C-alpha cells in the first residue's frame, strides 16, 4: 500500500507520462462515505478479486490502481479511499479532491446514519467543484446481511434519482457478488472512456483532465435507476 505522499507523487509522474507519450489514459476515482461502510473492501475486491483478510479503519488515504481494457483501449483506474472520520482526513482533503474524474458514494444498507450522511458527502464534493458534471454513482454495500438491512431500495432509489446518479446494491464480502463489484467499476470505466474533458489541458504537470459524464449503456447489471 502506497503512502499518501507516494500516491500524489505517482499521480504527478503519471500525468507527465500522459503528456509526453499520450498512450495510457489515467482516471482518478474517489470513494467516499462514512467510516465502516466498506469503501476499502470494495476497492480491494475490485483490484484484488477477493475480500481482505483483515479489515481496519483507514487512517488518511488508501490508494489502489487497476489497469483495465475498455473497447481495445487500456485505461488505468486510480482508486482513492479516504477515512470517514474527520480527524483522520482533514489534512488530506485538498489532495484527495484534486483532479478527480469520478466519484463513488458508499453507504451501508444496515446502517441508516450512513445513508442519511450522504447529503454531507455530496455537499463536500460540491464545495470542491465536483458536481454533476462528472460521473457519480451510489453504492449500497453489505447487501449480504439482508436480515439487518434497514435502508429500503426504493428510498435509496429516490435519493439517487434526486441527485442524478445510478444506484447499485452489492456486497464486497460475498464471493458470489464479486462479478457485480467488478461490473460497477467497469461501468464507470466505460463512462470515463467515452467522456470528454470539462477543461482544456493545462501546463501544470499535476493536472489530470476532469471529465464530463457522457451516456453509456449500463446493461446486464443489477442496477437501480
């Protein structure tokens, strides 16, 4: 696992490679939500194909990468997962929200407060100019624990509709859901690939192109619209 400083340095170096070679596009995706909703487990499942053996609260920022192929183009997805607790993330916020291409909001279907707090996370994104102009999706995690689920799908769907986001319900823990977790992030990769830059390229080596959501079919997913 890279440190925050290492991740930022890597992002700068990779931006320079894009400008110099123009070969592989890199997209920064941030995963946000309350502590213990399973953000790290979702990114771990997508990047490693399994549930982590040990789960601990994120301190600062977790950083993972995965290279994917979308319609014969190779893309690199950078997944940034921040601590849900304010005392662990306050100093990281400026770096975390810089040069973001897509946002994944996560809540725990067994914890009402994590769903209620989504308005805070959306507000924070808007404050950092990450509005509806970039792809945003909503993920209800821990669907394997149906017995304790307290956030109804129709309630989450209304919320997603009001904020112009697709809703996905899944489980990072359940092995039978691994393909679904993969499909969620690959749907985002398809959206990013077909998107166009919101801003023209700048001379700043640490600037990655921001993207605007351009419609892409989300077929064959258990997704709620």
